[in-house]
């Protein structure tokens, strides 16, 4: 009598492995999604209620707001891409006799001697001082733009993430600027959010020396703009 031995099919084991792999991938994907969404929701509940939104009658198509979480077709690390219809003039002709960069430190956020380029464009390489706004120590309001991402990726030495925790500032917090061999001290005076089309963020007032810092809000989105207003206290 002849016996024939047949090897048991491994198809069931293969299907089981595929199911496990699919489950693992699903769990990893869910965790990645939650890691992006939870900080935004947390910010909205914890901080947005403290930042009174300002809606200005001067609002116009000033910033590009094609997407809330991200616009994969637009590189927002270039300042000119924050604007639509008419690209901003980032030249600094009227300031040519002044130093074209300076440093800023925000102790509470562990930001130390971050470079600010007057009329700069690349937010991956530095913070940008909007041209033709007041320079440090001058009457008026200097305006600084900086990039932000999800708070868990904050690194005070990376210009891609440098303003990711800017929302943690409060009234009375200190900001230090070193410009043209002079140290300036500012105190946070006000914090609020504006819609991305609000032109008032560049407004100048000449009854004092002020500093305006702007980034996206909530961090990691392009939904609104967080505006920090500070006033000089020591020259």
C-alpha cells in the first residue's frame, strides 16, 4: 500500500499574518492622526478662548488661506507665499543705511539670540522683520513673522518650529532684542488672534515703541494668525 503525505496549506497562516499587519498599520495610522489632531483640539479649548479674536473692517485678501491644516501646493516657509493677489515688496531700500539683521530672545520659550532678517523671505533660515515697519528702538511697531508647526515638534533652535509655543506667552513676559549694538527690552502687552486676511497687523502707531510678533494659529494650521503685541520698557 502506498501512502501519500500532503503538506498542510499555509494559506490560513498567511491570511492571519496579513490581518495582523493590517491591524498594526491601522493602529499606527490612527496614532499619527491623533498626534496631529489632539494638540489642535487641545489648543482650541485651552488657549483660543483666552485669545479674543479681532475682526477688522480693513480685512482684505492679505494672506493665503487655502487650507486649514496644510496646503501641500504652497510653501509657507517663504513669507511672500503668505500673501495673495499682490505679492509684498520685501525690498529694504529705505532702510539700506541700517543693519539688515538683529537678534531676539524670549526666555520663557527658551528662544535665545534667534536671527531676524529685515526684509527676509526664507522662514526656514530666520525670522523675518517686515520691511518699512519700525526697527527696534524706533517710534512705531516693528513686525516679525515666524514659522510654527505642531507643538510637540518645537525646537527653539529650528526656524521651522521656533514659534510653535508662542501661544504660551502671557502679559508681562519679557522679550529681548539686540539691534545695532543696543539691547532693548519689551514686555508682552496684548495677545489676540486675527483672520488671515487682516491688514491691521501691519498698522503703525507712533505714540511709543512697540513690537508685533505673528505666527499661524493653532500651531500646525493656517486657520488664523496669533498676534503678540509688546511695548518697550528699557532702552
